[in-house]
C-alpha cells in the first residue's frame, strides 16, 4: 500500500518572493461530506486571516442553494457545516466522494494554489488512475516508511503520563513520580516521552495541517523552476554573445 499526496487543479494563485511561497487567502480542510437524495452536507475547518474568513462567510451567504452553520469559532480556525444542493456541483469525478476504486481519500485540503488530497492506495499502479483525474503527484511513499507510529512502550508511557496529568497546566505529577510508577529511571522515561511526543507532533502536522508541508514542497518546485529559467536565460545570452563575436570577426 502507498500513501500519496496529490495536487489537483492547474491554476495557481501565489507569488514566489524572497525564497518563500506567498499563499494569499484561507485554507479549508474537508472533515466530512454526507449526502442524501438532493443535498450534500460538508463539514469544513476554515483557517486564515480573520477578514478572509469573513469574506468566505459572505460568499456562502450570497450563494443560492447554500446554507451554513458556524459550529465552532476560534480566532484563527472555524468549523462550518455547509449544506448545498447537489446541482451546484457538476464535477463528474469528485476526488473525495468518488475516488478511483481501490483508493481512499484520507486528507482533503483546499488551498489558494489548488486542492491537496492524501490518498491511501491498495496498489501503486493506481497512481495512473489518479493522474487521469487531473492530479499531479507531489509525494509518494510506502506506508512501511511511515515512522511516526508509536512503539508499545512509547504509547504506554505517553498515555499514562497524559492520564496522570503530566501534560495538564499546571502539572499534576512530576516526571520523577511517573518514572517510579512505571518502574523505570527518569532518564529512560524522559527519552521515551521525547520520542513519542516528536512522533505525535509529526502525525498531527502531516494529517491535520498538511498545507504547511505542501507549501515547502511547492517552494522547492519553484526554486527548481527558477533555476531552470535562469540557466535558460544565461544560455541564450551566451549564444547571443557568441553570435555577435562571430559576426564581428567576419
């Protein structure tokens, strides 16, 4: 099995400035889509600048056949329940609702530069089917290469620390007390928790806010593109100089 990150859509809305990708707008994470005979219900987590999120609400409010409910409201992230008529969506092959047979859409994020979908595939040859959907593969690797899964000892130590209030504020138990309860040295427990915490953070970023990782991948693509353009310009300039020098000598 393979985990694949896809980029659908070819229209980009970004600038490449000072070595960084400037993505303007909001990021929408599709949490779930339900449907009945006539309507679809999308649960969305919307993150971004407050004014841009407000514009997103205004668009929802003005669109015929759409109604929405603000379920959760925080400063930088909101969760919406959006109900809309199926007739509003005329896409014949939705990468979320109708992925190729043998694939599962795990993560679905809408960004200013396109739609990012993470698929789990039953076989690697299905990447060809995804390309037929108009997707460009940004990253592909074997599930066996996923190294953020906790070991049994890491999971036990992390869960025990959490349940005992080690991660509460203020802490309800010390590292020394936890180590005594688990029958191990403080240094051993500290290393177990450090490794477990690193894996949990990596899993959270990969699956909850993957657009930051995609931003870095796109930045690398842009660096390569700009380097190719520079080489092409320099080569043309060199050819022009050589031609001019040849004409002068004649």
